[in-house]
C-alpha cells in the first residue's frame, strides 16, 4: 500500500495545489518533500542512521527543539521571524500552525481572489527556501 492511500482529503488537495503552483519545479519538489518530512533534517538523519548517535539532533539554530521539517520551516525563531515579517507586510495576525499541511492549507485559504491566492502560494514556497 502506498503512503498516498493513507492521505486524507485535505492532504490530497494540498499536494494537488502544490503541483499546480507557478513556483519553479525544484521549489515544488522541495515543498512536497518538506510536507512529507523527507528533507535531511538532523532528526531524519538520525532515524536513517546517517547521523551518529553522539551528535545532537537539536536544531542547529536554536539548540532547543529537535530539528524536524516543521520546526525549521515554522517554529524555529528564524522561521518565525520570516513569517512575522510577511504578516506585518500584509497587516494581519496569524497563529502558527502545528504542522506544514495545516500551515499551507491556512495560508491558501486566506486568499479568496485568484491573484492573491497565487501570490500567497509563491510566498509560501519562497519562505521555505529562506
């Protein structure tokens, strides 16, 4: 059974939107890997026995939390700074999502007009590259 068989409707919708994104293909592929938690974070490297057990799996930036995709892209102080700046530009408040799927879904739901939705999609993809 493929992992896609276990996806809920929201996850299928998010992946469908990502593949239709106007972002460059390498950004779209990275976004998909990030959502699936398949990027080489310290946590994933430890699970795959690539990172030796004596090396810390804590975030290299904050040294407080495990370095996972959600942490480095959403919850680390550096990522939070990026998201805070974007929210300040658009003059609205946003509660940080617990995971990348919810975050993407929330950001895409903010936009009701097609041009704004396309812009938010590009911002989301660009921000994960920061």
